[in-house]
C-alpha cells in the first residue's frame, strides 16, 4: 500500500517554511542568517513547484527546480564570498554596522 501526502498539506508546509524565512529575513541583522533565510524561502518555492508539478502530472515544474537550485547555489557562493570580504575589512557581519554603500 502506497501512502501519499495530500497536496494541501505540502503546500501548507511550504507556506509555513516561506513565512519563517520571510520573518527571519525581516528581523535578523546578521548577514549569514539573512542568506540562510533567503535559501529557506527558495526551498519553500521549490517544494511548491514540485507539488504543483505532481498535481498536474507534468515534469516542467520539477525541471525548473533544478535550475532554481543551481541559481541558489551560485547565490550562496557569491554571497558567502562577499560576507568573508566584508568581515575581513570591517570585522563585523551586522547589517546595521555596515555602511559602505551609503558613502
């Protein structure tokens, strides 16, 4: 017997994950945590794509997830490189203390 999960359960879980990422993005000040929240939001969108793809019986959504994961990995690598460069020059990763772009 195959157990399946209802689509509304997966979509609700995805919405909760996205909201947690959004709240973390708006509240937290550490750049590393902000990047993790963005990744959490992208994973929630990926879960939604896969769920709708499964509901429609089409592989297009699942194929686009691979591209989103690739872009997210590149974003993480570039973001982490920028964070390391900022930390080496300013000795902080707090968004309130970084004022390089305002001058």
